[in-house]
């Protein structure tokens, strides 16, 4: 350093750390990504045991009152239903009538709720708002309606401000034994609850007609619950469908004193909801099993306390084996087992050092936890509810689906009573707990991932993995930007460069705004992504398309739109000077893209963590590795070639279609793969207004870079995903 | 004991005869109980206690029956009329009736409802109300004093009661009702619950019911200058709906319509009635059969193929094919046929004069066959619910549906000009910010313009933290209306931290709306056998009362901060503030030129004592001889960096020490 030079003011330490990280961005990003992956794999180890946070719940503190007498009555009820199903052809009237009759006999209030299932039409403009029910009411054929049967018990001394909902979905046309049993469980609990004195909240039993889908019927009932409904069954008559829906036929069977009211019956604000199901296929377990499904739309979860109560009562009171969904294929993977081994030994070593460090868990538990976690992540990321409980979450009601799968179950081996008793007592206990609740569920976690029914990872832990994964992005972006500026000899702006500043003012101002061009490129590509998102709506309008042709049309149309954009707005790379192979434009472009990706990922992590996490896993390596393919090919040394090859591979794997197919193939075997499946999958996504759909389309938009000969590629943006959270308020 | 009692009775009678002889009014107390079987296998029990005192200017200040507390209350706050009710459970308008005098005056919203009319100048009303709430709060062991705050009470103009300038109205939907409220209420009775009909009030049995409403109604004409003032009338009623225990037969498991359970006083209350309160002027028990029950019974008689005159004569008999009363009534009242051309309602009267502890009264009501009937209902059934979801906005909807009775009426007389008048009175707390311009009225699915339906409307919008919103409406619906919905939108407001109740996470209550039908008056007219025999309950039943019904209480979930984690909030807020202000202050105070000068001067003289000591220390640690710091001019960068690193090391050490200390503390605890 020259003596004559005035001493430079030393930057603050935090700035120096930043500069240090930026200058070593490669090392930092490798370390961070490795740490992020490791943290993700460590999540099952870091999971905590669940605990009941809300004291008022007091699960299992009262002995169950549901007696064998109730159960035997319920059993005859089940037998009546099944015999009705066997002998009569018009069970769609008979079973609701039977249920209504029984509820009326018990002293409950009965009403029917006729609904038209909302056709899940994809409409891009309706994506962010729930469809207007008034507008949807028209154009129904008379065959496409269902009738929910609703029974309400008013709490004897309650003030009617709150209600608990029991849902039993069943197919009115062809009822299975499992569905009949779930109706029986609900009936036994309902009949018990008409007699108890401790009720503080009203009980609503919704026997949902699931012939148009379980979700649709529950969603329709909830929609009617929260809007004024005009006319009850009388409306059926006006629609010229005489053969099926004569309202008098519906009403005439009720011979009791309590005449059936025609109008929609409501109870107060819904505090919690339980969906009861009994599985038909009996898998072999050593015990009766209980599956809990909790994921609602866009990865929302019910309060952890609700799951805890169900889990506690099922395990400690009813002796059931509780399961949550897991990816079964992961259970046999050897690499997971060896990883588990590693963690176990590490845990042992740590414990030998300090007895308080007990974080090691057994291998089997680790593999199990990972499989559950993976399924939990997948379901949350998909944003499709795993059962009818999803409809409740849209109204901020905590709900879970409970599915009992009895061991070795068939009709005539006398196990029916036991299943009814256990299921009934479980439901009774849960209702008793929720009934104790003075406040709504707020005490426990809403953001969590389950690794087993009794272990969870809370938001504070799993965000670490995500933060580590995305941390390199801003650093790499900054380093790329500063490099690009540095490489230009005539440019100096606040960097620690030794070159004298010699550029004149206009040049500086021009160069400092140079990233705008890159931003424009990114923006144009995003615009293309928007078009890509809206295209399926047009394709949807064309009737009679097989999934594969639809997909092909989609791809074709997107190519055409790309071409049009190219022609109208000009090639985004038109300004790039090809004669300058070492030009820093690509670095600027990459830096802008990475910044956009980073913003998008961070926003998405707030909305739906699982989507962001999986997206980060796919995209971050791609973003970091991205380099112009042509440059690599031109250099023609082994390192560049390897980089180009790995880039191509990453892009190929990361493309949503391919990623989906690979995933399906890995999990189910490669025989059952067809491209049409992808279309079906996408269709299901937008039917559920899943945010993931838009996300995927954005992802796809960036593969535009791969099709370009300059091979700028990498990432996607999720900034627009900010709006997605409003699509299902 | 018996001697003493008879002597007391004798003296009382003497007093009574004296007062009658003197043609001067005296304090009067009467106790009555009305029992009525309900269609859904329950029994309504309505206790009615009536205490009267003649006006002060003729009678003086000394009372032997009238409770002093109430007398002082009336005089201190100049209360002209007041009603206080404590209610638990909901009145089921569909099954227990909504068109008879008892339901329209005794069906009350859950919790506490208080209204009062004062005889004071306009500007003193609020002050009187506040004092009254405090006095009542102390008197009845309830948190009625919460009604003191101006955000909880309102001044309805006409929709709640027809003529009222000085009325104040307030409700506490969340108030729990228990024996602690009943005991002070019983203290106002001359015999408390030691003797007479009130002795039936066995706490476990009356609180086991499906509906429990204790009411205190006060009218005073003390301050009227007009003649014919009747002094102060204190009317205390307790209305309960009980489920008679079904003996032996387990009804739950039988399918098909269930028969009515038989009941008796001892099975309902667990006690028998041991005579009257000796201080009571009249002490009666009534059993009421509703009109439709009577007509159902008449039909039953026809079915049993009796001759016509026999079946007609059943109406006064108490043992017939339908049911049997275990004790023969002293008197039978029959309602004068009303306009609806239904059978008359029947009232059996039992006088308690004839019973005593040695000969207790235990009325049994035995059903002989299954009878199905329904209760008279108000013309429209009102229900209220919330629309929408989320924490931002919502809407209140009041839905009106015709009841069975309404249908029959409309089939009887549908003419074009027939309009049904409905008054709606709704109080909305200020944190539910109602937009009154969004009021929409739907009739039969179609949106109607307001001026077609709304005849009169009075709105006083809520003022934040000062007063609740008040809406009074008079609506005119066509008589044949099949469904009508009134919706009004609101925004959910934010509350100040000290305005949240302790259990804020349950949500906030919107008190019941009152829907009344001024065109329909509920009253009964009995064939008057003896005009002297008119007891207070009977005259109450014959009073014309507007049919009204209360809607449900609504629960609005508001955005609620997580009070259980103040620590997180405090730390995060403090961190954010510290970062923000720190950096802002840094930027504002920084003078670049000055800093550079300072740096230069620092570089010039490097003889800071602390630094010298530190460098000595480090030299010692390194085991090297200490050399004075080199001149800054020659190697400025090097020296500064080494010093910074030493500082950094010290900081790191400090943090480590802190961490170790923290770990130990944690381990200890």
C-alpha cells in the first residue's frame, strides 16, 4: 500500500463478515447446502414428544359412559342399514330416512340438506376467491344432487354459541360395511349424548352423502351453514325430477311428534369437527388400528392439541394402534437404515460424553419417522386435503379425519360390536375433551410436521433446515453481481478494488442500472409463466380430451405462446453481445434470477413450508450450478464438460413432469407410468385450488432457459405466490 | 308448634279482616305454581310470587312483608319499572311454545338481562342506571355492575317496549347462573324457601332442568301524581323446564314415538308440598292443559267411541282416557273460546289451604295413552346466525320462517293487503363494526328494496369504546311470507389490550336480538267464576302481551393476540425497536468527514492506556517480550487489525463465559 494514500475508513465488522462470505460464496454455499440437507435428515431425530398443551382438555379423565347396550342398539342399526342396502334398490332414500327417523326418536332435531356438488371447474379468475355460490346454482341436471342428513342435539343447559360436528361420509347409493359401521359409531355416540347432562356445546351429526365425493358434500353443507338458505326440500320439487326426489316421500316417514322442519338447522360457531370412517379393507395388524389424517388445503394443519387428544385417547384408553400416513416405500430403503445407524451410534457416543445429550433414536424409529415426515411433507406440499376435514379448515375450524381399520375384519365374526364400542368410546372421549374447552383451540402448535402420532417437529426446528438451504442464494447473487461489476475494468462502485476510478459519470450511471435489462428478461419469462398457468383453462374448455393429448396440447400451446412472446417483445437476449464471450451479462442475469428465486422461496415458506422446502431442494442446486452451456462447450475441458452434463441432468430431473414421473416410478414401480398421469395430477391440483399448481407453473416457466441456446437457466420465482394464500381464505 | 302456627294464622286472618274492614290496602303476598306438560316429554314449572305494598303516602314506611331492600331501591333510584332475569339454557320456541303469556314474558335470553324505566329527569338517567346496576350486583351476587359501562347498555326507543322515554336496557350473555343468585332472590320472599310453594325448590332438581330462568319484575307507581296508584308490585317468577325421570322403562332404546312420561311433584322436585306459606294471601297450584292438548284429548275421546256429551264433559273432568290427576282439583277454569276456533285451554286449581306438613300435597299426573300435540308458536320463527369466515369481516343474518301456526293462520285469511308487522331490536357491541347501509332484506330468495319492507327504522351507530350500536326496525311482511332473511355486514374491530376478557380466545358475544310481533297479543280469558278469586297469576295470564322471541346469542371470533406468550412479544418488539432505532440513530448521527478526521488522529497517537495494557497482556500470554506498539504511520492496517482481533477474541470469550454460566444455571434449576 502506498504511503501517500489516505487511510481507508475501515468497514464495520458486520459488513466485513458479509464481504468475507460473499467472497467465499462457493465454499459457503457448499457448506450451507450440505448442512441444510443434513438438518432435513436430522429432523426425525430432533422431533419432540407431543404433549397436551391446553389444560382444559383433560382427555381421558372421565370414564366412558358408552355402554354395551348402546353398542348393541347401534349394531342393530348397522344391520338394518346393511339389510336395506341388500334388499332395496333405492337406498339413496331409505338410508337417510332411517337415520332421520332414529335421530328424531332420540329427541334430536333433524333436517335434510340438499346440495349440488360444486363442479370443480378450473377458472383462473376464481382461483383466488371461493366461487360465488349464487352463480353456480344454475345448470344442474336433476340427477346430480345429494342429500345430507343432519341431526342436532341442543346442549340442555348450554347457550348454543358453539357446536361440535361429527361427520360420517357414506355413499347413499351403495353403502359399504365400513361406512355402515361408521354410521353405527356415530349413532351410538349420538344416542349417548342425548342423555348426558354435561354437554356445553351443541352436537351436530352430519351424515354426509358422499356419492359425489366426501369433500364436496361436507363443503356444500358448510357453505350452506354460513350463508342464508332459502327453501328446504320443497325446492326439490320445482326441478322436475319426480322419480327421485319427491319431498313428501322424504317427509312422510317421520311419524313422531317432532315434525321435521323444512329449513336448514344451524348451531353456533363450530369449535371442532371429527370425521369418522371405518376402513373396509382389513390389513393385518396385531391390533385394531387408527389412522389420523390432518392435512387440509394448502398445507394447513389443525391444532396439534386435537391430534394429541385423539392419539392419547386411542392409545391409552382404547388400546388402538395409531398411525399417520407414511411413505411405505421409504421403510425398506437401505440408505435410510444406514443413516439411521449412523445417527444412532453418534447419539450413543454423545451420550457417553454427556449423559444429558440423548438425541439418538433407534434405527427403526428413525426410518419410520423419516417415512412419516416425507409423507407429511408431501401432503402438505401438494396442498390437497387428505379427507373431508379439509373443508372445515377453510372456515378456520380444526378438524381431523379418524379412520379405524379393524384387524381381521369380516362381518360375521363378532368383532363388529367391539369395533363399535372402541370407536364409540374414542369419539365420546374426544367430544368430552373438546366440550370442556372454554376457548377455541389456540394453545398448541399450528405449524408442525408429524414424524409419528406422538412426535412432532415444530416450526422453529424445521425452518433451520430451510434457512440453511436458501442461505447461499443471496450470497451467490451478491458475489455474481460484484464480480460482474468488477470484471468490467472501467467500473468501480464502492468495492474494494485497487483500480483507479477513471470512468466518466454517464457511463457509471448506465452500468449501475445494467441489471435492469436482466430484470426485464426475468420479467418476460415470468410473464410467459403466467400465460402457461392460464393455458389449462382454455384446454379444459375443449371437450373429450384424453389426459395425454391434453398434456401435449398444453406443451404445444406453451411453445407457441413462447414464440409469440419472442416475436412481440423481442428475444430477451437480443441485447447480449455474442462477440463478448466473457461478457458479464449472464452473470448479471443469473444474479437477478437467483434473487427472484430467493424472494419467492422465502415468501412461499411463510405460506406453505413444505412446498418451499421441496422446491428449494429441487431448485437451489440448479440455481447455483447454472452456467452458460455454450461457454462450457466451447472451453472443452473435462471440468466444464462435467459441469455441463450435471447441469443438464439437474434440469432434466428438476422439470416438474420428469420429477413427478421419477417420483411415481420410484415409489410404485416404473410399469404404471404414463404422461397422462401427470395431467390428471395437475387437474387434481387445480381442482383443489392448490397453491402448488401455480408454483409448478412458475417452475416450468424457467425451463424456458433450457430451451434457449444460451442455456440460461436455473430457477423460478414465487413472488406471485404471495397471493396464493388468499385463494382459500 | 301446630298451636303456634294456628295462632299466627288466626292473627293474620284477624289482621286481614281488619284491613278489609278498614277499607285500606295492606301488603299482600301470594304464591302460585303453574305446571304444564310440554309436547316433548318435559314439564314446565312456573313459580309465581307476588308481593304488593300500598303507596307510601297512604301506608307509610314500615313493612312487614315487602322486602326492604327492594323498597329502598325503588325510592333511591326512582325506578318506575324494572325487570331483571337470570337465565340458563335456551327456551325452545318450537317445542315449548311461543304464543302463550308464559313464554312471551318468561322466555329470556341466556345470562342476565336487565331493563329499567326511571322517573328522573333526562340527564340523570344514566347516573341512576349505573347506581342501580351496582346495587343489584350486590343484592344478587352477580356481576351486573358490568352493565355500568356505557358500552354495554343502550336506550331503545320503541322496538323493545312500546312507550318508553327513560328506558335503559342491557344484557350480559356470559353470566353464569347458579344458587348464589337464587338464594338472595329467595330472601326477598317472606317465607324464603322454608315454607309454602317455594319449599319445593330443591336445588339439584331445579338446576338439572333444561331451562332455568329466575326473574324479578318491579312496577311502582310511587312517583305518579295520578291517582289510582297501586304502590309497588314485586313479581318474582322462576320458570324451569324439567325432564321427568322415566321410571324403569328405558325410553332411549325403544324405537318409534315415545309415550309421555307420567310425573308427580315428588318425582319432579324430590319433595312434596307441605302446605302454604302462612303469610300468603293465596297459595295455589295450577295444572294447565294447552289448547292443542285439549283438542288432542277430545279426539282421543272420540276415538274411544264414547258418546258426544261424555267426551265434552271430559273437559272439566280430571280423569279421562288421556290422563289422570291423582288429586281432584278444587276449581277448573276454562278459557273462553278464542278466535282461533281451537279447543279452550283448561286450568285446574288446587288451593294449598287444605294441606299441611302432616298432610302433604303430592300431585301426580298419570298419562294413560300416548298423546301427540304441538305448542302454539309465534307467527314467524326467528333464528340468527353468522355468515362468512375469517378474522376480517362477516355478516349477521336474521332468518324468519313461518311456523306451523303461521301457516294455519295464513291459510285462514290471506287477503292482499294483509301485512305482518315484525319489530326487530338488536344491540351490537362496538367492536363489531356494523355497516348499517349494507342492510339487505330478502323475501322468498329475492332482494327487496328497503322501503317496501321496512316501515320504520331507528339506528344509533356505535361509537368506539363509548356506546354500542343499536338498531330498531319495524318490518311489514306480506302475510304469506315463506322465508325472509335480514343481513347486515360488519367488520371485526381491534381491541385495546385491557379490553379483552380473560378468556378472549373463545370469542365475543353479540347479545340476543328481540323479535316481536306487535299485531299478535298473547292472552287467555277464563270464565270468571268469582271475581274476588282473581289471583295474581291468573290476572297475569289474562294480560295482553306482545308476542316476542329472543334469538340466539352469537359468538364472533375476533383476532386475539396470544396473551400466553408475552415474553416472545416483548423480546421481539424490543429487538426490532433496538435494531431500528440503533441503526437510524447511527445513520443520523454519523458524520463521515468527522470520522475520517478522528481515525486519522487516532492513527497518529496510539497511546491508549487500555490498548497498551491489552497488548502487554497478550505479549505475556505469547511469552514474548513486550514491545511498544509500532508507529501507526508506518503500519496502520496491521496494527488496527491485530487490535480488532484481540477485541474480537475478548468478546467471544465473554460470550462463551456467559453461555457456560447459563448452562450451569439451567442445569441447577
